[in-house]
C-alpha cells in the first residue's frame, strides 16, 4: 500500500533532472571530474559583482526578521522596483506600488496567474518551442493546462504566427477547451529573440477579439546584446511600454519580471507580477501570498540595489557586454565545426542543431546519453516541445573557460 497520495506519487515522477547535476558541478580545481553545466538557465557572468554589492550592504536589522510590511514585498522594495522598471522598461503609464505584487521568484509569479486568472481545467495558449516548465508552474498545483501552437515553417516571431495562434484558438474552442490567456516569453526561452512592437500589438488585438488575458514573461528583458551575425533581430520591447487601451482591455494585460536572469541572482528569489489596471487580480494574489512571499533579507538587499542607479546602469552594461562576448565565442565555435544554429540577441541561449552533424543519426536521447557519458549537461529540444528533433539549447552565460570545457566535451560526445 502506498504511503503517500496519488497526487504525491504523480509529483515524484516530475523531479527535475538537473538536481543531480547541481550536486556534482565541475570545477577545474576542486572537482575536475564533475559535470559541466551548460543547460541550466543561470547567468554565471556577474556573480562577482553581485557578491560584492550584497556583501557591502549593512547587516540585517530586526525588521528583516519579521513578516515585514506583509507577504507581497515591503513598501521599500515595491518603490524600488517601480523606480527601476520605470527607468528601464519605459512603461506607457508609470508604475506605482499598487500595480505590483512581489513573489518568491518569477516562476511563482507565473503560477499566481494560473491561480487568479484561471479555474481548474482551463487552458493557456503557448507557442512552440517554449520552456515546458510552464506546464509545471500552471499545472502542478493550479491544474491549468497548456494549448501548444505548432508553427511549422512560420517564424514564431512574425505576424503570420499570430494568425496561426488564432487558428489554434478556434480549434481549441471547437474541441471544448476553455482558453483563458496567451502566454508570451519575450525575450524568448529557448530561442533568445524578442517580439517586435507590431507583433506584440497584434497579440493584444487578438486577445481583445477573443476576450483573453495576455501574460508576458519578460524575465530576460535587460539581457540583450548586439549580434554581429544578424543585424535584423529586433531589440526588447516591454508590453508595458505600449498603450494597452488602444488595442485591448488594460485589465487583461499582465507582465512578469525578476532578479534571477538579468542580475544573475536565481538564489535571491525575487519576482514581480505587474498588472496596472486590475487591482482585483493583484488582491487575489495577495490573498495567497502566504505561500509565495520572498525572504525579508533578499527584499532588503534588492531594494537597495534597484535604487542605486549608477551601480545598476554599470551592472547592466557590463552584463550585456559579457553576454555578447560569450555568445560570439560559442557562435564562432559552432561555425568552425559546422554546427548549424539560430542567431539570437537576448536571454542566455544559443539554439543549435546537433542532429545535423551526428554521424550515426542517433536520436536526441542518444545524444543526451553521450553528453552524460562526457559529463556535460545541455538540454534537448524535447525539453522545449521543439517541433523537430536534433535541436538543443546551450546556455552561453558563463565565463570563457567554462564554455571551452563544456564545448570540448560536447564535441567529443557528438563526433
């Protein structure tokens, strides 16, 4: 007889694979036989700067050991987030603390959308490929499902792709599925590209036409760089910078951001859910904030960081320069070894087709098994519901010596 519930049994099967990777990370001196991690979406380029800032801050006060100002972020943190995002995301309507709820990471902010915008059994539309952990965020506890959109030869960032989404929405409705929202990830994970202003407006018009919420995950919004191999890629444009009232009901526009990617601080667990015209939605999220509120110590640190304009401006500029350097380093390696890839200018990734060079034309799982033998962790397209086999996502946001070690192991695995 099982000693846990059916729900518990189902969840044990969903244990993330990368947990085993984290327990055995490669280090050239302390653990040379460990696993080189080029698969987990962490920014390892700015850790020295973040450690320096955090360690320069005053020691904890008594307030940091309490429930603070409530469970959805301190007043000081909300003011700091508004100050920072108003400067960098350039919202059409300036953010104020009443527009946001702070959560324990951006993943939790996305889950809040599932709890407060959808009912159990509802669906959210997402285009392929996408970060399939969205299934976990929406489904594990809130029981919200995903409708996937296949684009085939259509560019996922084009106006034609919006039309394809509308077709799938109509088919889903006919099949009896209740779709409540469209979820966009911009900059996109795993493709590392941004949606243009015209395409964002087209999605807003589609949401207005069909009465849907639009949720924009903008977690990588400041991790953008110049791409020498493709000058046509568009820069990041926040959904907040568009006058929503011209295209759809502003109450149905929501954005998510956090500290984990742009500041390389996944461990701080600070996310922010933004909804400028729907206070009832945020109140619903506040009502369950007992399960999502961030650490008071992280709250205090991030508030100080985001109010320091000089420091954050330098940090963002340096992060972009290092991302560009690492991206170009990996791109040149792939070019030199005849490995096809898609150009990108945002987020932390390069999307490459290893299937094109595998001599025995093995499956993606065969390639992953070869990676495991070489102790290098890179994720396959199956992790992102890729429509074709052979594609893999490699995280470029690492120092050059880490990339070189991982790339050497990767090449041994596939040649």
